[in-house]
C-alpha cells in the first residue's frame, strides 16, 4: 500500500512539474505578445506621424491575442488548482484509511492484552490456592506433630 501511495505521489509530482512548465511557457508567450503589442503601438504610418485606422486595428488584434493568452493562462491555473485540490483530498482519504487501519490494530492489541491479563490472573489465582493449601497442610502437620509429641511426653 505504501508503494502504491509513493507511486501515486511521484506521478502527481511529475504531472505538476509538466503543468508548471506549461504555465511558464504560456507566460513567456504572453510576454512576447506584450512586446509585439508595444511595438505596434509605436507604429505611426499616417500623415504627419499620426496613427491610422489600420494601425489601431493591428494594435487591437494584438490586444485580443494577449487577452486570449491570458484566458489560456487562467484556464491552466484553474486546472492546476483542481489537480492540487484532488491531490489534497486523495491524501486526506489515504491518511484516513491509514488511521483507521492503525486504530483497528490498536483495538486488536488491546483485546489480546486483556485476554493475556485474564490468563495471568487465572494462573495467579490457582497458584495462591496451592500456596494456601500448602500452608494449611504444613500447619496441620505441625499441630499434629506437636500433639503427638505432647501425648508421648505424657506417656513417658
């Protein structure tokens, strides 16, 4: 299971690197479009150095390209955000599964420990019974021996 999780995270990391590279490429393309737009702003092909309608249309087209590139960048950022959200929720589920498994293991160990404690108590109880029986036997033997000694002493 750990190998599966590791492989999954490695795959996601590699895809995140690819997504980051794609995002960097889109930003670089946008910067290039911005420079070209700035260049088209400076073009003045009209009379007396004024801008013509054609110049303004060309500038507007550059702005539309920049806007389209911005939309692509936003879409990419949304996709990266969705991937990160998915990864986080998957990791959360994985941790929940691991935690649940560990809790079940702890409960099983507690049950086993409780059973062993009961077995130990039973052994101790039987050992105490044997000890008390031995003490009673010893004391009764001692009393009987003392009684026999007294009766022999009275006879002699």
